[in-house]
C-alpha cells in the first residue's frame, strides 16, 4: 500500500473524503504505519486553503491519529503533512450529519443549512437533513411559510 496520498487538484471536500477513504482502508488492513499527505502549500504565499482544511481536519481528530506538519520534519516541506493512524476515522457523511445537528441548535431553514454547508453540495446536505429528520435527530416545523429544522434536545 502506498505511503502517501496526493490531494492536488481536489476541492476541500473531495480532499477530506479521499483522505478518510485512504486512511480507513489502511487501518482496516492493519497498516498503521505513518504516511504523507501531499496537499501543497498554496499559491498565496501564506498557505493554501487545502493545506489549512486538511490540517484543521486532522487536528479535530486527534483521538484517531497523530500528525506532524511537513515544515517540522526533514526535509522541511510545508506542502506535506505526516500522519500516523491510531484508529478509524468517522465516515464523512456521519461528520456532516453531526455538524448539521450542531448548527441546528437554533432553528434553521433548509436554505440556511444548505448555505452553511454548501461545500458539501446541496444534494448531500438535503439528503443528510432528511435522514436526520427520519432518525429523529432533527424536528421540523413551519414558522410562517418556511419549514425550519431544529436539533432535538438531549435529555
């Protein structure tokens, strides 16, 4: 199995999905050796959006992995990140659902929810909202002419 994944040319959402798929495939096969994530530095001179998104994602999942920015290991390269798997990462659809429930602590319309999570694509967001409503994680109600969605209160 490859010791690196190259995310060049992917959107932020595609990159995180590819990283999760690659990472989880390695863990399922029992391969918890370190690997490099090649995301590039970005053309702005301050670090690109993809680099920031990938590292932010890795930081949020520190219970599942360890990572080290490329600029801190030899040869120093801010366009790479070294990852050491510990356990499987949650599925990206599950993560989207969790974010939607958190966002809907206050009642929101579908257009507000879709706007907030537009990077995931409108169809995926709407499907996640419908699933969450069926599962009982979100309540829906009309406020005026607009349907609102609100997270169910946890007892």
